[in-house]
C-alpha cells in the first residue's frame, strides 16, 4: 500500500502550514505540493472533496495575491520614474532647503539667512564661518519669537570687509529666558545645479556645494525658463 503524504484530518491545512512555515515557497511550490499529495494519497482513504476544493481555493488566492503584488511593483516603478523626471526638471531653479550653508558672490551683495525657532528665545546669536572654520561674522539678534526668522547677511566680516566669493556655514545658538537651549531648524537657498540618483532617491546639488535629499526641499521660488522653439 502506498504511504499517504497527509494523514486523516490534516490534508486541508497541510499546504497552508507548509507555505506559512516557509515564505520562500511560491505558487509553483504550492502546486507541486498539491500534485504530490494527490499522487501519494491512500487509495482506500482518498482526500475529501471539500478539503481538495479548499486547497484549490488557497492556490487561487495565492495566485491573485502574487498578481496584485506584481502590479503594485510595476505601479511603484512607474511612480518612481515620474518623481525622478520631476526632480530633473528642478535643475536651474532656485530652491530653499533645510541646511546651514550660504553662498556669497564676493561683491558685498546681501544673502538671505533663515531658520526656524521651536520656542521663544531670550538670546539668539548667528555665527558665520568660512570654509576653514574661521568666524567671519557674529550677529546678535537678541530675543526672538518662536517660528521662522529671516535676516540678510551683507557678505562682510565684523570689521566691514567684503568676504571672498564662496560658501559659508551658518550656525545659530538660541537660548530661552532660563538659559536653556532652544532647538533650531535651519534653511538655505541656492540654485539647483544637478540631481543625482546614486543613493536610490533624488539628491539635489546646490551651487553652494550643499547636497540634500529632495525630501528636504521646502520651496522652489522660481522655475527655469525655457526658450521657445522656432
């Protein structure tokens, strides 16, 4: 007598248990298990019809689930492609992103500095350093209200000398009325020169040398203009 693969009372759940215990089994493995079970069942105790129908229903459900997953993967790939195309379209735009770097052109023209305070402050000091870490300007803003603070750095040091063109790092030290630190979220503005995807998501490169993920983009103040075709 052929030895049955499944014993009485266990056939209807055997395939589900096998698949649940091994997530690497796919629909082909499911079908092979079902066929093996039918081939090796005890002729004197054939599988109950209701159990067989239940296992076919399980296979149908698995087939549908895998089809849905395939379509979702395709939809995700299409959405990613659209998002990447939109990110590329930002090249040439002026963007405001989370960051602490600013760029000056060396002419003494003012450059915006912005940051967000999580609470009211009694003391707010902005420190601007060059690429060597040397402090070139210290701005004491005093007490400030919670929220966004916008100022303009004139591109000069504390002695009034115009600083060379380049990238500078802005630091903000803020304290409340009892001397406790107030958290600060900084912003910076620059022109987007390129977009890279080597990290698996769009990364914006600004002319200040700052690289930020597109998720740190706060706003685009202008879009690149296109030249009409003749």
